[in-house]
């Protein structure tokens, strides 16, 4: 009864997916290293990320400053390390919020069925309309720029995608004999959902959370790039690409490319990892049905189905 | 088919209504009164305040305000920009061309480069395939603002082939100025389309009807064109349409990066300067375009593949 019986649309690949494979392991390694660097950031940092010295603007790498300086003479390595914190914390909050809300909605709809399910499904279809970045801009205009507003906006924009994906799996799980057996034994709906449905859906939830982490990272970086997310003197990879833009035009691309490179490496790692986690089988589906995120970077998963 | 179209049409109307409500509700959700939001915290002379109160029906209940705003929007009246002292619809009309050109150019790159690379990989297993698969795996994860920086650094600053900034004047100069932005916008999408082209063409080539056609001696090029590529058109077309839709929001990124004065850049500037009428107007236009393109993609896929209407919603 407590055995892990995840709903898999495709039976094939169950055994093959048991491990992450070499590429998946490397991706997991990249993520772990990034998290460790972000947590230990201030301890490893060679300098104060906000201390500027205009004499060393765009100065090349020097002893003690392995990556050189940005246009305001701030140490680039220190700023990358400092930026890793907001650049990882933001997506984490987005994913936690949207996964919690999406899972709750999906299970409630699948469990209740009937008109509630129909209403939730119809509402989700309608809410699909808002690209995350656009909603974040609207929210920033209303509540003022900042990471908090952007996080909430993106989480709201992601919920329909997550809820839709999980609803199908929850529906399949609800129809399984063990759920009926628990009901006959007199277990309450909430207890069955929390103790059995959610744990059994966990591999799928984890795989989706990993993929959405990558999307959220890009979307948050875009919002910060606009100047509507993390606010400038603070280091963030999106902010650094924006402030590095003038450096690129003057022939000093280090800041923009290093910060952008960090985003790309981590997004690749999260995509690879999300596709290789045990729950990822549910994400493929028939190619002509949209299963992914419509706002942009969903394409990574689609293309990677091969 | 007819019932499917009707259902899509009803959904389209509902979606547009809800998204316009979200765009409008921002005005009331803002902290402080709507007047402060509309003026962006600027202090205005009393006659302007009276004008705003009258124009936005600020003394009326929410639904009345919404209805009059939506009615105005439907007639092309989206209010006045506080910052630029210009009609929002005139502003949108002046800026939409750049965004349309950018998205059209990028869509062309996505279709041509994406399908060509995917087809090449599908038909040439081995080294070519491996190179395309590896390259697209990386490019697909490069977000437009990073692609923009890399392209500016290499082609505008390093090689000086193309201009980095501005809109350009005239057709040829305009195209030159749009080339790098369009490439930045198209890169990840083209890689994604290449990957799905490769996968679906491979899948179709392995099907029995294609094998039969090959065995009958029909020229291989004709088999690929008529049987494999035509059947692969549904997933390729759907993904292409969806990426074009996503470009409507992402165009803002490259417009900011390349200093183009399109709709997206206008929206970002308005959000930064708290010019709320412009934020509402441009958001409404962009969301409407996004919803329309997505609906067209769905209907187009259903026309190409009748199984979709038969299957209904999943």
C-alpha cells in the first residue's frame, strides 16, 4: 500500500530511468556546486561586492581578483557569488509557491470531480493567457519594482501549467484500487490525499519543480534585466547583464557574459536534471498536445524528449 | 469540427475578457487610490485631476469603470500617457511596427533555420546529427538577453558587421538594425524547432507507410517531402506557433538590449516610470495578440490533424 506506484503514461523506460546517467549526474553536480557557492558566497568572496573603485573600472584580472572588475570597479567574482544568492533564492520561492498551489488545485479538482473539476479546468484554460514576464511587468507597475512582486507574479503565472500537468496524474492515481480500499476502511479524504496521493505523486512533482526552476530562473533574470526585479546596487545575475550592457558596447563584455553564462549553465543543468528524474516520464506525452510552459523556455523539455 | 470551433471561440472570448479584467484590475489593486496610480505619484493641477476622474469614472463602482474602460479600448481609446502627454493608442500605433517587424523576422529565422537544421540532423545520422543535437541542446537554454549580449559583443563590437543600437532609417537600414535583435530573439526557439523537427521526422521515417513508399521505389527526396515532413508538420507547426506567441512577451527583452523603440520597450519604460495608462494599454494589446496567436495555433493544428478535435481535451 505504501509502495511507490507513480502514474507513468509510458511504461517504457521505467528501468532505464532508475539512475540519472552520466549527464544527469553531472547536472546534479553543477546544481550542488552552485548551491554550495551561493550559501558560502560571502565567506569565499575576495572583496566587498558593492565596494567600487573607479580607478579600476573594467580592469583585467589581477592577483586576488581572478575575474577582474566591472564598469564601476567592483570585483566581478564577488558580485557573481553575491548574485548567486538572489538568482537561486528567487526561483526557489517561485517554484515552492507555484508547486504548492498547483498541487493543491490539481488534487482538489481530481478528488472532487464533477462541476468543481470542470470549473477548475476551465478557469485554468482561461488563466493560461498571461505570459509570466508580462504579468511580472504589470505587477511591478502596480506595486513597484522588487524581487518579491516578481516572485509572486511568476508563481501565479506558472500555477495553471503545473496544475494542468498534475491534474491528469492525480486523476489516474485517484482511480487506483488502493484509494478505494482506503476509503472503504474509513480513511478521510484529506488523510488519503496528504498521506498517499501526494507522496505517490512526489516523483512527478519533483521532476516538474526542477524544470520550472530553470524557467523561473530565466524569467526572474529577465525581470531584473528590465530593472523591475532586484534593484541595482544589489548584485543579481539579471542585474549584472543589464549593467554589463554598456561594457559590452565598449568592448568589455566580461560582466554581461559571465553573469549570462552562469544563468545558461544552471538552466542547462536544471533542464537535464528535470528530464532525467524518475518522475519525468509524465512530461512527454503526445507531441501534438501542449504539455509545456507556453511563455517561452518550455521548449527545452520538448526538444529534449529525444 | 464546427463544435470544436465554437468551443474555441467561446474560450477565446472568455480568455480575452478575463485577461482584460486582470489588466484593468491592477489599477484598483494598487496601494493608495487609483488617482495616485494613474498620476504615478505626480502632483497634478485640479483640472487634470477632474479630467482623470471623469475619464476613468473614478466615482463609479468597479464594474462600471471596467465596462467603460473596455468599451473605450474596443473603440481604440486607451487613455493618455501621463509621461509622454500622448494618446496611448497613437503611441502603440507608432511603436507596433518595430515589434511586428522584429517578431516576423525572428519567426522567419526560426522556421527556416530550425526546420533546415532539424531535417539535416534527421537525414544525416552520425557526425552531422551529433553536432546539431549538441549545439541545439546548448542554444535552447540561452535566454534572449544573454544571446543579445553575445551577438552585440561578437558581431557589432568585435567584427563591426552590423549595428548594435537603434531602429535605423529606411527599409534596408531598418532590416540591418533588426538582424541581430531578430537573431537574439530566434536563437533558442530555432534550436527547439530544430530538435522537434529532427525527432518527428525520424519518427515518421520509421513508420510503415514511409518504409512502404521507399520499398516501392519512390525517390527518397519525394518520400521525405510528401510523407515524412508533411506528417511531422503538426508538431513542428505547433511548436513554431507557440514560440512566436512567446516572442510577443520576450520581444521586450531584445528591444531593451538593442535600444529599439518597440512595444515591449515602451511597456518596460512605462512600468519603470509608473505611466499606468501606457502599461495598461500595451499589456492589453500584447495579451490580446498572445491569446489570438495561441488560438490560431490550436485551430491550425486541429485543421491539420483531425485526431485533435476527436480527442477533445486531455
